[in-house]
């Protein structure tokens, strides 16, 4: 019978098969995981956050502009930010070990029936959106999720995993207090923000039993652009004003001490806790409201980093290293792990939304965004690092 199979009949059989293969290939993600097996534990000598960026022409994002968890201002593909192909061709290479690209299926499998939470400001939300879009590749049935206290998140039904974000820009409870009659001698004062250094913000005060992994941050709101002298922060403890009054940086130190103590006391010991250090800004030529710009095409050279970020040079981007030093001092001796993503991010002046913000007048109103990150982009590498650390912890602890 085989000898009677004519070439014409053979072509009629093979063409539909090839068409089906082609259509199936279109449904595949931008990036296909190579394995669903957990990676080997990280060696003790491995430091994932020290290394260099290198071009990998074959590297492609795991997700695109269609991810339903995007935030418009960071969706640089949809907003047609220039050079996105090159921005996402850079690969982070640690000095003495390998950084494995996250396998969304394998990672969610290892996190089955567990939950991950982010607590902090919009840079942690930037981190979260990257995480959600990457994990959705493994579960396209993922649904937007929100519960009391949560700002946003997603539930992945195939794995019974929730990843959520709780917005708490100062971590502590703070509230607006209008100017009082006895403030009449303070020229220009409009009111103040009362900060209770020993009371966590309601948005995350009662989340401890829900999450297995938590990632905290604060710092980006601790500046006079957010709280100028007309509307200052005033610090309270045990319901009473702290005397003498604290300046902002000293107030941050007291908040860190109290919130870290609260985390250690109130959250289960078995919860894996990270504190993400600062995400560096890349304003060049001025602050965000003084024509600061980041429309550059290439990462910085290592020799440029100190000039941009070392507080000794008093540049506009000095805050990250200064705050990191304070945070690391307070974290010493605690069970909270430092997640230092600052150094690797310092190079990437090329990867911010800049002027491509998705709204016609956004730059005129807010200036360029040289603080948050394009997605897909640098936070995807943060996700790779966090996933590898979590996977290592799971393999270590069983």
C-alpha cells in the first residue's frame, strides 16, 4: 500500500501538518523555558549582585506589551520607547557564578500553595509588575487580585499562588494634619504629616499569616520634593511627639529601627523576608523638576558610577547609596535578608521610561521619569535574582 502513496496525496497530508505546527508556534511565549527542574543551590562564594552587563543578541523578553498587569507609564513597548530591542538585549553576568533566568513554570511549581508579597513604594510595584507578567507565561488564567490592604496583585490558579503588593510608601502610619491656630507664627506652613514611627501602615499591618515570602522597601519618598518645609513630617512615638523634633533623615532611621523590630516580632519566623535596597535614579543635567533627563542609549561605564552616585560628589542621584548605608546598618543582626539590586541597576541609565510615558502632557507636568523602569526591562533581572534566592532557600529548607 505504501508504494501507491502518490506525491500529490503526500503533499496533501504534510501541508496541513506544517500549518498546525506554524499556528502552534505563534501561541508560544516570547521566551520558552528550557527546564522545569529546580536549579542547584547557590554556592557560598556566589554573589549574584556583583558583575557586569553584556550584550546577548539572542536574549528576548519573556512577556510583551499585552500583559494585563502592566501599568501604562512603564509599558515602554506600547509607548514606543526608542531602542527597546537593545535595552532588553543586555544580560547581567555575576562575577563568580551563574544567574539562571527564571523558569516561570518551575518557579510556580516550587511555590505551589504559597504566597509572595511586596510592601513599600512604587519601585516595589515596578518590581511586582515585572514578576506578575513573567509568571503569567506559566498560567495565562492568572486573575487580577485584591484584598483588604492590598493595592494590587494576581492569583495563579494552576498553582494556587498569590503575588500581591501593599502600598506603604513610608511603611509607618502617617496622616495629614492641617495648620493649627498656634502655628500662625510659622510662615508658609500649610500643615504637617504626623508619622507614628512605631505603628505600621494599615495596608500591611496584618498580612503576616498570609505570605510565605515578603519583600520590603522604603526610601524613595524620604525627600524634600515629597515633603517640603510647607508640609513637613513630624515624628511621634507612643502617641507623643518626639523631642527634640527629628529632621527627615534621622526620622527615617527611627522608622527603620521600629518597623524592622515590628517585622521580626509580628511576622512568623518561617516567613522568608527580604529588604530590597534602593533603586537608583538616573537624572542627568538636573533634578526631576529641573529638566533632568535620561534619554540615553547605552548603559553607563563602571568608571562613571561613582561620579553619578557617590554622595561625596553631591550629584542629583546620590540618595540611593546614602540610604543604603543607613538601611544596611539597621538590618545587621536581624532575620531580614538584604536584597541589594542597587549596583547592577546603577549601570542602566538607558532603561527608564524617560519621555515615553503614554500620556500626551505627562512630561510637561511631571518631567521625565528617570526613576521607574521600562517593562520589560531591568526589573526582569531583579526577578531572576529574587527567584534564584527563593528557590535556593526552598531547596535548603525543604
